[in-house]
C-alpha cells in the first residue's frame, strides 16, 4: 500500500501567491523549501496533501 | 527448473491500478469497482503487464479489505480466459483493518502473490501503518502454507533488514521478492543513489542469489526509478496506486498508458518485457494452473 506524492502548500505572506512543494524534494531545495518562487518570502503553510483538486490550486515549484 | 539464464534480459512489469488513496476526484480514471478494476487489469495485461497488484474500495471510494470484492474482482479477471496475469492481492488496503480481515481474502483465494509490508511506519503524516511482528510472522508462515509468494514491500532499508531476520527465522523462504517503494512520505526518498543502496543492502543482507527485486517511485522520482530499475536489472511497477499524474500537470488517462510507457522504456534500453509465464519463472512461482 503506498500513497502518492505529497505536497506542502503555501500562501505567500508578502505577495499572496499560492504555491506548493513536493515533500520528496525537501533535500533538493534545502533552506529554500517553502519560499515563495516570486518574491522569495516565507509562506504560510495552508494545506498538505496528495495530488488532488485542493492541491491543484497551488502552483508547483520544482 | 526454470532456465533463469535465458530470462536474464526480461523485465517484469507490475501494474498497481488502484491503491488505497486516490479517488475519482483526484483522477476520474482510477478504477474503483470490481468491474472497473478487472477491465483495467485486462487492458494492462494486453499492454504488457505480467503482474497486477490489487486493492479494493468501498462505495465511497475508501480502501477496504473486503473478501467479497476481492473474490468478485479475481473472478472477473479470470473470466477473460486468455488473461494469465499473475495476481498479487494487497494485505494493506485499509489502515483501520484488523489482522484477521487483512488476510481473510488471501486464505480464501490463495492468489499467487500477496503484499508483505515488512515493518511499520507513519501513514500520510496523519496515521499509523502498523505491521506488527505478530502479523508479519503470521503472514509469512500462512503464506508458505497456502502457497502464496510474499511481495516484500520495503519503504526503507530497515525493512530489508527485517526481511533478512524473518528469512533466518524461517518465516520467509528464499528466493524472496522485494518491491522497493521509493519516494513515499516517511520512507526513503527516490534517488538513484538510494535505489542502488537498497539493492546493495538486499545483496548484503539476503544474498544476491536469494532475491529478485522491483521498484517504483512516487511523484518526481517516478521516471528516475523506472529507468533506474531497468538499468540495474530490476523489475518495475507502475500505476495509479503510486502516481495519478502521467507527467507534470497531466492526469493519467489509464493504467495501460503507464504500462505502455514502461514497455517502451524496457525495449529502448534493449531489454525485453516478461510475459506472465516468464514472470512466474523469474519469481519462482509454479506454472499457471488454468483449472483454478
């Protein structure tokens, strides 16, 4: 039994952008994991989950 | 005795069409009912899959260990008289199921294979995926009695070490078959370095001659693990249990779509896709009994 890719979904505190990171890429992004891809600010973690209509609302950073 | 040298260039493709988590809202093409799963498996067999790993769902789409649905699905697949795909039934389709119900369908149906998750871990950062020592001993010994080959799912290297322990204890018999589950949350990440490490750990702990192995990666590691397995001489698993996206931003149209891509990858590499009968020889399974 497995579970597909898991995402941490964020809303940027500064510019409001909604974006997500796959948790299997924590090692690749390191300290940048969770940063807004537009302005580089930290985001608020607003959702966690697999590929779904909910996480599809967030732009993937990869 | 199978001529394994003649089969050394063969790659087994396993399809895991449903799994326990994705629902129609996540991908409308995930097969959920016994009828949908059976037809999906048949299409995957025609596309080149030699093994099908099956989960069941209830009417709301939740994972369920329902012997009636397992039986119906198996019967529907076998109703296709030309389909000789190896059936591998999950023992882990519902984290709330007790140990008795997790093996009830295996005892009744005696499939050629059943999953054997060789340790406990967290489930989706929200629950527990329990595979207690008592459950693993029970499954290992019962599967031997029933003639069911365990597919040892290893989500991290510790589960390979645990399998080695159960081999020494007689709970598992060699040659064993590993499914390296790469990139799942709470498990080992899906990188080539880690895949090589898993393979080498198995060689060290179990002995290279004592196991076969397959792998898959979820999410970003899906293609890397597919090509990695082919390159390292392993076998591969694909399907919507592990990935509902065929590519970034593109929902899979079907499980057969995954199988067809795997077939192409195997052929492009210069290897050949194993038929179900060849898979049986590679996995040390008895010949297919059409009378069953």
